[in-house]
């Protein structure tokens, strides 16, 4: 990680080398444990703080509405007479 901060190596180079060592490399294992800590912390905050749940729900609603809009950026409109396959869309 120090090599990234000091600009001695690109993150992509470090990840490529880590994946070549598979899961036996100590840094790979440490990053996996750090990932679990970050996810657990977020989950505990999500369960404890209503404001975080509200923000997550708001973003999920925005994404679901975007997928239901049928805009070309999301994959185009449905053909006449064709029903939407997303059960969330009404």
C-alpha cells in the first residue's frame, strides 16, 4: 500500500501481482480481512442508524425507477404490446 501512496506502483500492477500469488500472499489475506471489517461496520451502522437506511432506500428507489423508465440508456423501450419483465415496474 505504501508503494501506491509513494507512486512507486500503480494499483492495477499491485492487484495483478496479488492475483498471480493467489490467496497465499499475506497482503492478499490482509486486504480480505479489511474488506470484511468494512462490510461488517457498514452493516452495523445500517442496522443502527435510521438515516443511513433512509438514504440507501432512497438510492435504491431511484435506481429501480430508472430501470422502469425504459430510457434508451437503460436498454430501450418495450415494444408495443410487450410487457415489462421487471416485477418492480408497474
